[in-house]
C-alpha cells in the first residue's frame, strides 16, 4: 500500500462547454494536511464536490487506499470515509448539538430514539476534541466557532478518514483558530488526512504539510510547504502569464469633489471596528480583505440590513440611520448581495417578475399590474444589460450565472440608485460576463453615481477601483489609490499581512 490515502487522476469537468477542471492530479498522504489554494473560479470547490459526490467528473479516476472507486453521491463519499466541513455550516439551528451530530444516523432502541445514548456519544466526541460544549444546547444559541468544531465532531462520528475543510477559519477568532489547529494536529496523529482550503496564506504555512495550487482549472504547483515562500506561492496563484482579462481604463469623466457617502467610526461588535471612509461622485471604492474581514458587514450596515453599535453614515451630507431596507432604497441606495441565488433572485419565478421586484409601484395602477409596462421594462433590461434569455417568461433557474447576475443588477437599476453597493458581483460567472459587469459599473459611475465594490478577484479591483481599502479583522489596515498599485502581488501582500 502506498503512502497516499487519496489519489485523483486526470479529473476533468466542464459546465456548458466551459472547462472548469482540466486533467487535474491530486494526491493526499495518510495522516497529513494538504492545502488546496487558488483564486475564485480556479476550480477548488468543483474538485471537492467531485470528491464528495455532489458532481460527477467528465473524465478521470478517484482511488481510496490505491483502489479505484466511484463516488456518485454524498452517501458514497461517507462509505469511503470522506467527510466535508462546509464553508457555510450545514447544521440545523433549531436542533441540539447531539441531534445534529446524529442527523439521519440516529441511535434507536426498540424503534424509539435513544436520546440518552446520543447525548453520551456526543459528549465523548466533543471531549475528544478538548472543548466543553453542552450537547443538549440548540445550535442557534452557540457561537460560530463552536459550530465549526461541532461540524468536525459530526464528521468524526461518521468515522471519516479523509476530511475536507473549506475555509474553516473564516468566521473564527484567533483563540478559536488556535483550538482548531490543535485539533487538526491531533487528528493527524490518529491517521486522519485533511484537505485544507483557505485564502489565508499565513495559516496555510502554519498547518499544511503540502500545498497544491489550482489556476484556471489546472494544478500549476504541488510541493511540500517548505519549498514555498509567500512570494512564490502568490506568484503561482496569480497564474502563469501576466496577461490580464481586464485592464484599467482612463475615465471619460473624472471623479468629482463632492462626497456622496460618508462613513464615520462605524462599529459592529465582533465584526467591524471604527471604520471610516468616503465615496465621491463618480468614484468606485473597493473593500479588499479575507473572508471574515468585515467587508460584507460594512455594506449591510450602510444598506440598513444590519443594526450597527456606533458610528454615523451620511448621504449627501445628511446624517441618516436606516431602520429598514425600504428606507435605504428610498434614499437611492442599492445592494447587489454576495449570494444572488438566495438573496438576489427568486429562482422559480420568471425574469420579468425579478426585474420589477424592486419597484412594483411603477407598474401598478389601481391595484392591477400593467402587463405591457412590465414587458417594456423587462425587454429594455434584456437589451441594456445584454441578458441572454429566451424571453421575459424564462425562469431564473434556467439562466447561466452571469445572466442571473445581470438580472440582479438590472432590477436595482429600476430604482435609479445613486449609490450601488456590490458584494462579489462577478462570483461564479465566466470571464466574458465579468467584463460586461465591469463595463456596466463604468457606465454607472460616468453619470456621477458612486460604487462600493467588494471582490476577492484582485484583477477586477485593479480594473475598476479608484481607491482600495484593505480590511483585516474588521479594521482598516491600508488604503491605496489606484496609481499606487502596480501589480496584483502588491495588493495580495497587503491582504495577507
């Protein structure tokens, strides 16, 4: 038997003719931590979804302990000793710790749920991790750090020999991260092997034995951690060429002097601390940082989606504190959310319903929706934003990711916003759609409007942002004018500090 508990060979995967994984080889040694890194869209999540049975590979093989096996479902993955700890926790908030641990695998005696046995077994699992959690407490009452540890306990209860950890520290404090790293080292000593996905380079150097880099669907480097420096790892992540899909364009209209949005000393306990910045007419201000740095929370505070603890927000110089999203909309603010499928669209409804969802009042007369006006608005959006669809009756779930995102932007343009807050607006869309969305932003700001732009794609930020604010642990660590950023590496180094 070889040293490898897992071997992926020649894995290929395409969606709609777009190659996402191109002949990927990946090996995981027994009792080791192998980090998988790469930018958004590199193929990390797709590769792990193939490993755990969510997707099927178009070509290639998966071998567990040198035996080629087929994984056609998550159940198949579990039977082969593979567990995954999702970036978005999969726990049920209204159930207790032990009920979550044994969900769909309950202990029964005489056909009746044996809660006592489940609680006892859960205590043993939790204690083996060296933490103290009340196993009868509901998940909704626990901090996210504890929830992450419960996810690990759940995977261990299924006797996982291979654990996939997807951004496990994104929502953890430094203390919780230390606990997680201790647990990972103990799991290694017991022969458990871990695939560790993270954008946090510093922690990868602390915990990983090997690092593989995915770029554009291919493994471009796979070596022991000691063979890398921060500089060489970032170089591999940036890709093999210096060609840019998108480039900075000189503005047709200069940024104005008048401030549209002022944020002062904004504080949200445990999330963001004393954040201050302004956005002027026609300006795009980027918020860069790792997951958990506070980017999304800042946007949600401005939009009235979150109640902040301290600070002030001014729109065109007027002090305001939105108590609801409706108030923000009436003030000319729109938010393109990070998760378009759950927060930005109603997927089972047609395009026309989604496009008018932000401004029903404009198409209603005497309590009746004016179908002709709905059609006109929807067709105008299709034309203006280049939405590829069979028509206004097409359901959103039948559109590609890029076209779905264009509908999200189009529906917000219906309110004629002056400030557009954009959270990962190009996530999960192809390069062509990304370029189109960037161009939409340029057109929007050329009319004197302002944008706050959050993205993990540094090339996009460099292509569109006049200024970039770097966030770390809820605080501003650095601010760059566009002219100060000569390469993506400069920005990546600032983020990783």
